C-alpha cells in the first residue's frame, strides 16, 4: 500500500475550509460536462442558503436516490464556471480506483448548515 498524502498542512489551514451539511433538493443531468455529472441544488440552511454544484457521481447514484440525501460540501471555495453552469460549492466524497465517487453523508438527519469540525 502506498502513502497518498501529498503534504502536511497546518491546523490554521484546515480551519479555513468551511464544510457544511446540506440536503439535495434538485438533481439534473449535465450533458455538457466533459465527464458524466449531475447538477445539484443543495439547501445549506438559512445562514448559507441554497447553492448549486456539479458532481461526477453518476456511476454510484441514480438521480432519484439523491433527492433528500444529506451530504457534506465545502461552501467557501470561489465559484467555478463549468460550461454554462456556475458551481458554488464542492460536494465531498471518497474516490475509488475506477474514479467512482461515494458521497460523504450524515448517518443521522441533522440541521442543514451544520459545520463539520
């Protein structure tokens, strides 16, 4: 087994990453994406609001299985233009050997917008 750690970061660097729990409200196909992806609309609660994201999760998830699912995302990255779509957050997941992505989720329902720490 190889060590895939690229570098060590300081605690102060980690504290800058704002990870939150959100609920997926809407899932749309994203045929213009270079790799198969969905366009997600995610509710992060009243303090953060609704954000959109592009996610390459089509190998592991059908659209209907994603609706209502609570996921973890980074909400303080700059917006990123992906084709005609503006991604406003980064949905987090584990990446397998075949580049299949399994979402990081909450096993219990929690309030949207809760910070991951």
